[in-house]
């Protein structure tokens, strides 16, 4: 059997979801997947990064990451999304990418993908679960097979116990909660499900 093809599609402004996506990529490759790591298109004027060191660092760190296209969805057996929480919902950049998929969706090219989602927010209860649900709602419209993380590993409890998907509490230094293990577990679990 050929390897599971996994696209990890994320948005990040200050690097947290990029870090999560990178941990997920490592874990998915260790589980035998062929992985495409892709960022969605930035809609903000990046000139603003000169006043935001975290943003400037992220732009530099991610400059070689390719921008996600419809083909990254069509190609994949499984897709892992990661998006910051913005006012209790997914960042608009991710929604813009999803809303751009009407063509392949109408041709049935997005059905039956194994999917899962992650998020981050500044606060412990800042709407992360809503963000993941919002992504999963779109996935139901696509006829995806949603793979929530559940309470399937101790790492989920260590990360704060979100069964819908791993969620990080973003700080300037990194994360206030211990999420690396849960991210890796979620990615591996998605690959195993797609297998
Ligand atoms: C416009 C805006 C809205 C935000 N809304 C929320 C929110 O509703 N709840 C929260 O806890 N954090 C909120 N945040 C903080 C972001 O979730 C946080 O910066 C993000 O998770 C960091 O991810 P990144 O480093 O990958 O960009 C908001 C940030 C911005 C810029």
C-alpha cells in the first residue's frame, strides 16, 4: 500500500500554529505519511510586521513554506488544519482559503478526506473549541471523515484536555500549556485512521 498523503494546512501570524504544524509534520512522517506542509495566503499588509517582532520573525522563519492551493486538498488522503482563534472563530485567512474551494467541492474532489483540526488562542478559554468546531462544520459540508483526538492518549490531558483537537495557549515565549505531545499524537492518529 502506498503511503498516506497528508496535507498540513495552517495559518499563523506570530508562529504558534507554524510550530504546531511542524511538530505534526515530524510525527506524521515518523508514522509513514508523505506530508505537504502549506501555509494559507496572508491577507494582511505585511508591512505591519515592522512594528511586531513576533510577526517579523514568523515571516522570516516561514519564507520557504509554499502557499496552500486546491491541489493540496485534492492530492491528500488526510488533511490537518491549524488556525489561530480570532474573536472566537478561525482566522479569516483560513476561512478565505476554505471558501475558495467551491470548485473542487462541487466536482466531488473534497469528499471522504480524513481531517482533524488544531488551534491556539491567547487565553485558556478564549474560544479555541469554537474555532475547531467551525473548521469541522466546513468539513461536514465537504463530506469529510472527522478524526477528533478524543481522550485517546495521556498527552491530551497534559495539554489541557481538549478532545476536539489540540489547542495551545499562546504566550510571547511559546505556549503556556504542554501541547507538543498532543500535537504529535493527533497527527499520528490522523495518519493511522487514514491508513
Ligand atoms: C484580531 C485578533 C483576535 C483575537 N481573538 C482572540 C480570541 O477571541 N480569544 C483569544 O484567546 N485570543 C485571541 N487572539 C489571540 C490569538 O489567538 C493569538 O495571537 C494566536 O493564537 C497566535 O497564533 P499564531 O502565533 O499562530 O498567529 C486574537 C488575536 C487577534 C490579532
